[in-house]
C-alpha cells in the first residue's frame, strides 16, 4: 500500500509529461516573458487611441497575440508546479506569470468600458471599414450583454490590479491542501504504521475491512480538523470576495453572476436541487440496503464506499486499463479511438502519484500544443474511471482545437463535464457487457451506482451548500467553522437519510473540497452527468445521426452558449426531462442491483 514511486526520477519517461512541448528551454520561456512585457506596455497606448476600424483591429490582434503567449508562459510554470508543489523554481515561474497576468489585465482594463461606450451602430461601421474585424465580431457584440456589469475605466483598472490579492484565498487553500497538509498514520499491508496518502485513502476507504476504513477515515480528516479555523477563514474570504464582486458589478446575486457567462437561467440551478431532493428517497433506500447488506448496526460515512459484493479486487494495470478504455469507446468512432491511442506514446499523460504532486486529476487543453492530462494512477477500477473521465476532456480539447479558431476554441466547463461523463457511461456499459462472472458484474453495477451517487447527488449537495453560504454572505451573516459545520451536517443528513450515524468528522466535509474555491462550478457535474446519460444511451444504440451530432458538439468548442450546444445533441436542460430521466435511471439501477444481490 506504500507509494511505489518515491520520486519522479523513479517514474518511466513514457509515463511523464514532456514539458518541452511548450518551451524547449527556460531561456525560451524567458524570451516570451520579456516579449509579453514589452507588448503589454504597447497595449496601454491604445487607451484613448482607438478611433476607427483599423486601430480597433490592431489592438484586438495584438491583445490576442499577448493572450496566446501568456497562456503558454502561465501553463509552463503551472504544470511544473503541479508535478511537485514543493519545487521553488516552479513556484517562482508561476508567481512571475501571475504578476504578469495582473499587468496585462491592468493594461487592457480600459477596453471593455471603451467598447461599451460605443454605439453598436458605430461598431458596425468599424467592421465595415476593416473586414478583418469579422474574426472578432461575435465576441465584440457579445460584450454588450455585460454592459450593466462593467464599471468605469478607473474602477476596472483597480479591480484588475487587485486580481492577485483577490485570488489569495484560493491560492492559500491550494498550498495547504497540496503542499503542506500531512495526514495521519495508517497500518499498511505489512502491519507497519505509515503516513496516509490520498492514493492510499482512495483504496482504504473501499476496503472490506471496516477497521481499515475507519482508521483511514480518521487519518484523512485529522489535518482538516487541526486546520479547521484557518480553512474556514480562507473559505469565508473566498465566498465574501465573490459576493462583494457580484454586488460591485450589479448582479442580483453571486449565483446569477456565476451563471451569467454561460447564460444559464438560475431556474436550471434551482430546479436541479429541487429535482434531486424530490427524488432523494431512492438514495435513502440504497443507503438502507447498504447498511443491511454490510450487516451493520450503524451506517457511518466510512461505510458509504465499502463494496457490497465481497471478494472482488479489481487490480487493473495502467496499460491494460488504457486498452480496455479504447475498446469501450468504440461507439465514438474510429477517428476518436485512433487519436486517443496516440496520447500515451506522445507523452500527453502524467501518470503516477509521487511526493509533492498535485492531488486528483485534470485535463488542460493548451491551444497550439496539445492536451495535458494529470493522473495519480493506482491501477484499480477507480483509476480506470478517472482515466476515461479525463480522456473525455482531453479529446474534447483536441477536437475543439483542431476545428475552431483560437477565439472560439475554449469551451465552457458546463459542456466539458458532458464529454467526460459520456466516456464513463460507455466504459461501464462495456465492462458489464463483456463480464461473465456474476459476482464481478454485481461489483461493477455497485460501482456505477456509487459513481452516480458521487457525480450527481453529492455534487448537488455541494451546489446547495454554495448557494446557502453565498446567500448568508450577501445577508451579512457570519461564516465561520460553526456556520459551515451546521450547514454541511444538515445537508448531509437530508441527502443521506436517517440510516446515518455521524462521526465528528462528517460535519467538517466542507473543509476538504477544492471546488468550493471555484464558485458555482460543481452543479455542472450533475447537469453534465444527466446529459451524458442521455447521449451515451443514444450512442450505444448505434445511431449514425447521434454519433455525428455528438462529434460536432465536441468540435464546436465555445462557438455557442452551452445550453444551445447541448440542444444539438438532443438534450434540453431548460426542461426538467433530462434530470428526471437520469433520476429514473438511478432508481432502475438500485432496483436491479438490490434484486440481483438478494
């Protein structure tokens, strides 16, 4: 159970990113850094000097060039810091990049107030004068949607200069959570006390031995309880900053500010919470079944991930998992599978957990380079599902970058979670279809139900926590350890039912969630999951029209608003139907599993 790789030097090169794909050397990074500094100063001089189509195009094209190069400068440092959060050189590169970002933001902060001071008719005249402005036309007119939320030029410049300070709560939590935190001790397979790691925790919390689960649970939460006041202060500051910014920018609420960019009505968010709670009885029934199946007098949080099918240990080496994923994604077409097959050899994936490496997993699509996928692989079923999830993001990035110009290649997080979850649903269908062992099939079904629970119900619970805490900030109510504990425990009880018996650690669940530092993000997992259920089941029926529509969706990047892009795949989230259908599917899965198991 101990970490196999004690340093990055132990990991084969083939399982590590090749960062030189961005810059071949630090000297090249420095060269771009200096260029951006020079160009940033040049951008300032456009303030008050844009009077026609030609000067407007010059500003926009030079700003895009700066933005493009800055993205590479920023990502180069970020990726290296994520590989080892203790690396002082990487921290220095990242800090310098952030400072440069603040300078760019300050130098360009004049533009939006300037643009919105123009009459739309004047802007149309500029576009006629300079046809090259057609490239920027859609974005320029989209900016008018923000007119009520843009401040004066002076205030915008002040806010941009405060950018680094305003991101401090998030940065502080990331350093606590990834670099400084030390978990408690657990007993490994040799009976030796060792420090818990996140990778070990993901395995131990699913162990059939309840004592091991309990020990891991206590060790995992130990540092969060020790740091509860610090983390509460950090989270409170993040929420209050978001609420204050929303008020300064004249949004009705922080929630509506969070939804505005994607043009998602707040009713979509509220209806999601309402639908989940209306249909929560199935989850309560599943937890009651879990308690009975495990033969427990008391169901506790560390029992919620224990396998309900005994004796199934799915050890899946990385290479085997990769091959299985390629087969499972066959319904997405030959081009999709062939392209994904190249990612491993091209070193687009950083595979192994090593000391200091950022926890979890992600995909970062870098326009003009390629996707970068971070994993912390532990050769089990969870790791395989994490892989297929991130590969969905990576292929979305690949399709978008190949088919969209830079200005519209970046897709919203809202649609990103659809691409990742479609892959997960295809994988579970493939595994269930090919598996002949009844015991393993039941284990897989159990895994999918737990995945559904985690990706849908848990994320909706988190979304409601965010909504409540932001409303409290807006009302001037205190946000501290006691407030967070009370809200989180109340929600946990509502979502998980009366079968639960609470350990002290449960109410501190809020303290360990990184996504709370990206306000109103987590609900997109739930809407994405519901959308993916519909799309994947259509794909599995082998309808060419569905496949073509879905690939076009992946190619579309950010060329339209998320809800409109999803409608092209047959999913309309302004209607309750996709959410209700997903919840019906959950009920079917629970019924099927309980019937099979009994």
